[in-house]
């Protein structure tokens, strides 16, 4: 990664002044993926440094808004001009204790089935027909109808909530979902498409603006 935690930490005084958020000296990595690394910055918040512009654009569109099915985003900024790395500060959530996770990770077709549009929009009677077919193919999930019905509704509702902000997101998997209390939340909007883009400001321009104020 071209831009790391140290660069953001060196701007900690300005970030505190602009966003009211502390960036601690200790670099505590709590997660990583294809495009980014997530750091625990304390006070119930995390900082993600990502090279995925689609995630930054989608996150920027909903920054400051409280959504039911998507995590709360506090701040989004491009870390340095002409370098495509972004900082996303959001609420720290809890990991989900997924059942059948080994099955999900081993069988791409299983998750594809759960993401089927028709499956999520069906009433309970018709969903039962779909579920019975799924159970025949994957006997280990026996007796989990309500669990997967709830999960299917979450996918549908999260997708619809994001579309209200002109964000189209399909990358639902266990690594992109965490929990706030009993509520599932999407935490990573990577590989998405956003309409009506809102300009992402650079950290330098925010600092200049703050200094001029």
C-alpha cells in the first residue's frame, strides 16, 4: 500500500480539528481485504484505508446518514492528491457468529442461491419451496428455514436502502456484514456503482480550509 497508517497519523491534529476524531499512535489492524486495511482507532470507531474508489464514492454518498441496514459512516476523504487511496472512518461493529460458514466459504453456488432476487422477494410459502430445494442440496442446513428467510430479507432490504441513494451493491458475503446489537449491517461497499457522485475532498484541502477558517 502506497499510503499507510503513518501518513494519516501524521495528520492527526488536523483530523481532530476537522472531524473531532482522534487517531491514536498505536497501529491496531483488525481486518484486511483485497483493497484495504482496517484499523481500530478507539472510541467505537475504525479507520479503513482503501484503494477501491467505488467503496469511497458509495461511502461518501451516505456519510453522516443513519441507515438501518448499512453501517454509519462518519468521514470520507482522499488521503493525498493524485494518489487513489481513501480514508473511511466508520462505526466499529461486532463480528457475526455465522452458522454454516464453512459451507458458504466452500460453495460459491450456495451464496449465489441466497442472493437470487426472486428468492428474497417471495412470501413465506413460496420461500419454503426454494428453501426445501436448498436443503436437499445442502443437508447440513437442515432446520434453518427462519434463519435463511431472515438473511434473505436482510439482503433485499439492504440493497433497496442503498438504491434509494443511487448506490447499486451486490457483493454480499460474510466478510462484508457485521452486527450492531441484533441488527445486521453492511460494512464494506466495495465493488459498487454510485450515481450522482458527491465529490470526495482531499485531506490536504480540508486542512487548508480549516487553517483558513
